[in-house]
């Protein structure tokens, strides 16, 4: 039942974004630690691959999953993204798989716009530093999950 709901939810999300709707979706996983955490609510605006700016958090479909990772660059017509808390970049993404960009994040009832100049600059800097920060954030996410999340339960 849960898998079936997950598939229906993914299909609905894709349908809405392709229809031009801005949607809110709950983040899962630690691949974007510390900028996105599980249970953060992401506001996603539809966007085409040719309009992406370095450092934006891109939402795309790959291998029957919806992924939100940072846009690094386009190489040979394919979009290269990487999770801030991951060591390696993702597989190249065909432009048709790009669904949108994250324009805001809500955590504990506080919404942060990612469209503000300071957040755009931060995203751009992180996209350049990701070979170094990725390793650091990767291991910090494990520590955060083990010591912080388990205390909250």
C-alpha cells in the first residue's frame, strides 16, 4: 500500500509540475544535508533545464525517483547535479527529466526563500566547493542523524 501511494504521489507531482503548477513536497533523506533535512517542506516551481542557474536546487526524475539536488553545470546537453551531503555527483540528467527548482524551504514553521540574493550566492558558492564540502557534509549527516535525531524520538 505504501509503495502504491508513493508511485501515485510521484506521478501526481510530475503531472502538476509539467502543467506549470508550483507545489509543496516533503523532503526525505540526507543527501542535501545540512541545507535540506528530512521533513522540510520544499516549494517547487516548474523550470526548464535551459533556465537553470548554478547553485539552484533542482528537482528531477531519475530511475523512478524524484530527486532534489544542487545544479552544478550542463555538459554535452546533460544536467549535472550533486547532493550537498554526497561525495559523488549524480548520473547526468537528460533535460526532459528536469521538473523544477526549489524556491523555498519550510522547517519548523519557518520559511526561507531560496530566491533571495544571499541564498543564491550561498548556493553558487556551495556548488563550487562541493568536492570538499560534500565529504564533510556526508559524514556530518551521519553524526547528526545518530546523535541529534535519535535524541528527538
